[in-house]
C-alpha cells in the first residue's frame, strides 16, 4: 500500500520520521519565490521537534537573516514520554552547558530560541541558539507549548503521524499560518477535508510526487525495522525510508496553487487522451450521484460545466480560481438518496450471500466488462445489473 509505512507508524505510535534538510529547503524556497517576504518579521515555531538534531531547527537557524525572521522557537518532546523508544545521544550543546541536568534531560522537553547574535560573530545563526528545559514534557497540547503557539505567526513541523488530526485542530484553534507534513490519506479525514474545501488548507509545492525516482524520504531511528523496496542506508549509516503519498500541507500561498490546468475538451479527450481507459469508457456517470467520473486529473474535460468526481491526487493541481470543490466522494461524506439493495461480490466477482444498501455510501458506476480491469463489486438485487465501486473522489465543478 502507498501509505503502509505511515499507517504502521500510526498504529504502532512510531512517530519518529525525520525530515531531510534538502526537502525543507526546496519547499521553503518555493514560497519565497512567490513572496520574498513570506517569513519577514515573523515568529516561527517548530514544535514536535528535536532541536539539537532537527533539520527544521538547523535550516531556519542557518537562514534566520536571509528569511528576515523576528524570532525562532523550537521545542522537543521528552524521551520518556515517547511511545517509540530509541537510543538518544545527547548533544554537546546540552552536555557542556551549565544548564545540563541529568534528572531532567529525559523527562522534560527543551525549548531553543533564536533572536540575536549572542556570540558577537556579526551575524545570527545556529551558534546563537539559546536553550532551557521546559517545565513539562513538551507535548504540543500542553499549556506551555500552546502559549508558544499563540505567540507564533507560522508553525512549521513534521507532526506526529498518529496525532495529525489533533495537531491540525490545535493550529486551527489559533488561526495560525502553517507548513506541515502529512500523508495523502489525510485529505479524506472528516476533520481535514472541510478545511480543504473551504480553502483554509491546501497542499504544498511537493505533494505525492517522486523526485529523482523516489518518494519523499525520511531518516528513521537506528532500531527502526527496514522492510519493503524503498528503504536504504546512506553513507553516514543512517536508515532512510521513502514513503509514497506524502507531502506538505499549508495555508501559505505559493505559485503552483495559482497555475491553471491546461486541459482538452471532452471530445478531444475521447479521441486523443493518453489514457486508454478514457478512450474506451469515456466519462461514465455515477449511479447514485449526479456527476461523471474522471479517473485521471489530466483528463478533466475543459468544456464540462457540471459536477465531476476526480482522484484525490487532483488537489496537487487544484487552482481555486479555476475549480470549485463541492464534496468528498467517499463513505459517509455524501448524503446519497438511493436505497438500492445489492449483493456484495468477492474479488473474483462471485456472489457472497452478503448484502449492502447503496454500496455502504460509496460512489459506484455500472460495470463495463470491456473497460473495467477489475471484476464487478456489487449486483443489483432488483434488476441484476453489475456495478463497480469507485475509490475516493473529490467532487468538483468548473468555475
């Protein structure tokens, strides 16, 4: 599965996926290209971090002056409070400091701040970080870190995978700007999709994209079990895991968000689309919702003005001036009016003796044996027609 590693991390409460410096740099630069003052005079908070080792802290500290930051705040989560235990190597910054307290180092979070040139070097950088222990363990939900949230202008981090919904809600409660990492499946969460629909949250510049043949790649702890095809160990001996369907979510403006999709008419797609499925089947209508199914983003017909169901990956190309998001076509997200009783078929299209009403709220279309690569999923109990269920769709309309 595309998000199997993220799903496993969520189930096992293993949230220790560390973002690489180059990924942070490329993403931040894309916002600067759109607006060079994106971070100017702003207070940036990096919660859920490991400031001594984090590439988030390293990048924003090293680029403090270039970005024009007013203040950088970075907080860590206490080792003893983490669900996934791994060996922790203390940094010299902590061990050589008179503030070092071995009774606190594993039980308390730490806060690092950067505002000034503390060592009189003539510029502000990572060597000017000042730190102290937090009163608590550094949980982002604590009163202590929440007060830092309220002080900040922009929140940037790779939040715990298992707490993504709660973390986004925590940001939204304070109406803050943010740039965070998540997986594509988050789009379908009932807490997240309304934010996307109402243009309070959108995908960043890199989202569910392979670069140099790889998905977004993270550093994991030494005792993290490596499995699958997209795992490796780099020249420094660090374990790396590439995760499909991963990228940035934000409410900061960037140029790609306002680039219109270049599309063909429906007639031209039916003749010339590079997708054989479009040429063979066209744009079937859903049986239980008044919209056509468009199985590929680049096959959206430019001249169709009614509602369409498109893959959730469409959001990476979504231009709010070009399209309107209507709904999420997935179980429980649309109020389907049909009460059609159907028998559930197995993976080979054979009857199971089990039944469902309206395919459990899933969008579905009539099965086309000449165009559908998979067997049908349901059979109508009244007329015997066969139907194919549709994976999650975003219902859109051309503006």
